[in-house]
C-alpha cells in the first residue's frame, strides 16, 4: 500500500497548496463568495459536476448498484435531471439577479419579507449536508490508513476547512477542478472498465444475476418518484447549487456549462450502477451494500491505480463538503447574523476587506461546528433526509413561485414555508423520518398555502416587481474573463 499512500498524501497536500494559491485571488466579497462571477464554461461545468457528485453519489451510487442493479442509478440520475432542469430553465435568470444567497433572491422578489425564515431553513440544510459529507471521511480514511473514526473526521474536515477558509470560492473552484479530473479518471476511466472485466464482462453479469438487476424500475417506481421530489427539486433550490450558478460569467456559461455538468451526472450515475452490479457478481455476500465500493477497489485494482481511485472517492466527498461548507457560512453570515445585528444596510461602509475577513471567520466557525456534529452524529441517512425534506417541503414552492408567478406575495411565501415545513416535521414524527409521506404532503400543503394566501393578500408592491424585472432583464455579463476562468 506504500504507493497508494503516497498518491493519497500527495493529493491532500496538493489540495492545501491550491487553497493557499487561491487566497491571493480572494480580495473582495464577490471573489471570495462567488469567484468574482467570472468562471468560463470549462471551469463552471467542472466545478458544478464536482459539487453535486459527492460521496453519496460515488460510494452510495455503487452501493445501490450492488443492491438493485442498473436501476440503482436512479438516485444520481435524478440529481443529473435536476441539474439539467436548473441549467436549461432557471440558471440564466438566477445568474442575472447578482445576489449571494437564495434568501436574498426571496427578499428581492417579495420585498424583504421572506428572507429571514428561509435563511434559517437553508442554513439547517447546508449544515446537515456538510456534516453528512464530513462523516464520509471516516469510511475512506479507515480503508486507507485504518484510522479511528474521530481522527478520520478531524483530518478530512480540517483539510477542507483550511483551503475553504483561505481562498473561499476561488480555492474551492480550483480544488474542485482537480477533484473533477481525478474523479473522472479514477471512476469512469479506470474503475468502471476494470470492474466489468474482472466480473467477466456484461455477458457474465446477465448470466449470474436475476433479471430484476437489469429492469429499469427494479428499485421501485415509488422510490424513483421520491428521488425526483427530493433530489431533482433539491437541485433547483439548494444554496450550495445556486452559489455555483452565481459564479458564471454570463447567461450562456450558466446554461451550457450546467447542461454539460448535468449530462456528466447521467453518465456517472450509470457508471456507478454498473460498478455495483459487477461487485455483486464478484462479492455476492457483503455485509452492507455500501461496502461494495471499498471492497472492489481494494481487491480488484493494482497498486497505484487503487490509490488514485480512492483519491477519486476522497475528492468526491471533499468537493461536496467544501461546497456545502461555504454555502452554510454564507447563509449564516449574510442571511442570519447580519440581520440579527441590523448590519445589512451598513455592510458597504465596512469595506470589502472586512467582509472577506468576516466570511473567513464564519467558514472557520461553521467548519468547526460541522466537525463536532459529525463526530457526535451516527445516523447519516436520517440527518440528510431531514435536511432535504425541510428544504424541498419548505422552500421549493416560494422559490419557484417567485420565479414563475408574478401574483405570488411575500405573505404567501411565508405561509408556504411555515405550512410546508410544519407538515414535513409533523409527518416525519408520525410516519418516520425515512417515510415518503412527509415530502408528498409537505409539498401539497405548501403549494396550497402559497396560492390561497397570495390570492387573499395584497399584490406585491409594483416598485419591488419593477426592480425584480429590471434585474432579470440585465444579462449576467461580468466583464472580461480571467486567465483561470476559461
């Protein structure tokens, strides 16, 4: 394993070095939080693919393939579909708003009446997303070095917190590009073909496994529908995703680059399911489906290649973790803390350097909190399910309603967040956290509250709508691209 260890250590050192280099570029709030809004199509699509394809998509996607066969691709496939929908139908409008958070968008659209409560919901979602990503380090470092769970979480989390704090979105963008390349080589170009060959080829897969493993809906139609509600819709409204949209230098980059990233997700989904299916033939009696990825990497790959593929898994986790961390810190600072201090109106007077310093502090504080919660938390799936249910059940309707329906009002948005969130929490307590009913009924109640209350309340101030339309009518061009924004 010496060669594999060397590959991993070099990779981790490289992440810190890139983070240090990115610090020189992060000199303003815009550069620190959204990379100066000047990423070109190559960097934009690479970083967008990196943020949405994390440890759950890699390790979990292979595990679903092991358990259900090719239909195990549906979880990651719905992520790709959501990203495609966001890119094709909403990304240009989102980029034109020139905001930093989803809550700022809601304030702009509804006149400042919906941002605070939405900020708390979004903060809880991004916090849990960062926590669950950080917990995944325990699995990877245990496979690599046999480290204790707590030490693994601290080591992986500290590296992500370090480069995210140093350079903000610039450091995260640069590290995500490295991670995107490593992930593509490790999973798509190495592990996928080697796993299929080791299993005897596609003919052997068909011969060894039952027909359900090759049925498009073998995982269950209701499960696929739930994935669409949670993950596809989650892609449309998550702060971690929107913050990447804000980095695009133009409408065209946001649309085409996001479409490329979404298409890549579809390919990645199928690859993970095929690898898991091959693992089922090779190791039919694993204790847990989630062990499939680590097992096939350890047993089927030669040294050096094994280290690169494990680095690919590590990169998948780190990209999601860093994206969720900066999103969590951005929401905590800009949507919650600044409002509590009553400092929204005085932000400009503080100066850009003070804002960068403040956001660095929040990343550091949120990062420390994420590591502590990750150490204490055991049930990752339930924590992530709670986060996504609250996000989609509470915020999907007012966000999409604001983008699509001009009659929607701030009072209606608040009612939708409160009604949808309360319904989700109540049904999770009654039917169980992993039940399907909370998200189904939460969305229906949220939609009903939004429409009824909006129609019953006074229309949004015409001046607010005029400012909203003016933002949407302005193309998202941010000047000349930088050499690294290709």
